[in-house]
C-alpha cells in the first residue's frame, strides 16, 4: 500500500469538507450581524429591555454548530494520521514492539511511531522540518473533541495536560489564549482557552501532516534497499565462522 498517496487523498478532502460544512453557519451569523433577512426584524416576543441583542440564541447556536464542524474535521485528520502510520506498518513491514506499545501508552501513538519509523529510516529526526508539536496537538485536539466536559455545554476547553505542554496552542480561541498567557498561563486553571478549529489552524495542521508523509516517503526506497542488503548479508555472517 502507498500510505502517502491515500493520506494525500484525505488531506485534500478535509479542508474542502470543512469549508462546505461550516459555510451555512457562518452565513447565519453574518446575516444576524448585518440585520439581513430573515433577521432584519426582531423576533416575536423580543424585549429589548433585557439588554440582549436580537437573535442572540440563534447566533450562539450557529457558532456552536461551526465548532462541531471543526471538531469533526480535526477528528478526521487525527484518525487519518493514525491510519497512515498503520498503513506504514504494512508498507515497511514492521509492527510496534512491546517497548513501542509502552511508549504509545505513556506518550501517545505519534511518539511510538516516530521511534519505530526513525529506526527503520535510520534517522533521529533532527533533519526533519516537521513541527511535531503541531502533530501532537492534532491528536490532543481530536481526543478533546471526542470527550465532552458537561451535559450543559457543547464547547470544550483544553485540559491541564495540554496546557502544561503547549502554551503555543494552534487550536484555541485567539483572544482567550492571549488572556490566559497574560494572566500567567496557569495550566490548572478551570478557564483555559476553548478548543477552536479555524480554517487557518486546520490548514497549518494539514500542511505539517503532509510534510511528514512527504519526508518519510522520500526515504522509504533507501530504507527498503538497506533492509534488502541486510537480509542478503545476514546468512553469510553465520556461515562457517
């Protein structure tokens, strides 16, 4: 299986899906902000004395729906990354060792595959241009999006583990992130930045995933040639000596 090829199909699909799925919700918000039809007149029973703008509930609901679209997109990307690594197991003919599975439990599957693939490609990754902090945040964001915090809230906030390791969050509400950093960046705060997937942050993540796949793909032929040489030499090493 050509793992990079099939990953590329997914990384091209995800931003198209995101743009198409989020558009109607952003359009609702735009129309409410511009007081365009059908939001040009206050709804029946609206009382301006309460101090809330007209159609606030509809605007918030559209924003929540847009965030759900973002969560589904980052979940697709995180799952695609994991499936890519599983496909590499077939392509490079390896599987995670017991040590690798231990790494996966403690530090996540990205670290486990990075160690295993690094050994096969004979690299310590220092010459790899990929931002592995972004790769890791994809997985963390995917996990956070899949596990809600409270029945009363549709939103999700970054947990203390993520905040302790990544102050430069790419999947966060920008204003809340700045405020959190300005107030001391306490990872134990109960008001951490919300998980927020924007077109820009999703694009950044996809670029890093594709960059990783391209970098690995360029080295696969050399790695396989090196393995063939080792297989050819190994019987000779045990002959008559």
